[in-house]
């Protein structure tokens, strides 16, 4: 049985690697809109998006790290305005980008256009999700990806989901996001950007 699970894992990794290679990331990036345009067009959770973006701060040392990147990085973000995980993470990522415009750029696409990106970069439990963030090098190569929520929070959420009803769990997640104020998300994204 373990051999079958191991083989399935290898097959999934090969499939994901093929999916990543088959996607025209620079082409999708070119079709994206700026975060300012996304924010202007947001209808669902509009106040939440704006409040998080207006309140977001990034530490000066993290901005210094981003300004010292050896080459420009582009963030392609697949999201929807109704997504609570997106509303609680993407505005903070946008502030990180704002702090180092000579080294960082960001474009946003909706999930319909970004479906192949979400398929290639699934959550640990195998789902497609928003936000999906892909970091691209100056030449368009994929440097890394981040999906849905910070890794430690994702692990906690998936474990707790087994024994907790959806509404209380979601409320607990939103409370955590409020206390964290984007710090964990921005740190994880910065680590990918620095690869």
C-alpha cells in the first residue's frame, strides 16, 4: 500500500511539473491588472480589502531585503474579491510590492483565467484555491508559488477542520488573520522572492 501511495506522489509531482512547464506565465501576467485596478473594481468584501490595504505595514528590514534582490521579480496573483483568504493576505503582499517598486511588480488575474495556475499549484490537501501567488523571475521562469494561506496556518486549519464545524473554524481563522496583520504571509512571500 505504501508503495502505491509513493508512486501516486511521484506521479502527482510529475504531473504538476508538466503543468507548470505548459503554462504561459508571462502571457498571463501580461493579461493581469494592477492591484490598484483590482481594488477599484472589487465589489465583494470591498471595505475589507481597502481597510487591510490602508492599514498594512511592512517592516523596513523586509523592504531593504526586497530592494536588494539581484533581479526584478513579478508576482502573478490569482484571486477573487469574494475570497476571505485573499482579502486577508493579498493587500499585505501589495504593500510589500509597493515598498520596492524597482525590484517588484504584481499583477492580478481572476480564477477563470488563472485556472491552469491553480491546477499546477494546489493546496497541501489537493484543492485549487485563491489566492495562488506565483513568483516569476525577470525572464518569466517560475521561482516559486504560495497558495491560499500561510503554511503553519494551513496545517492548523486542515487539522482542526477534522473536528470543528465550518463556521466556528472560519471565525477562528479570521480572528487569527486580524491578529497576524499579514506578517506571516509577507514573510513567506519574501522568502520565495529571495530564492
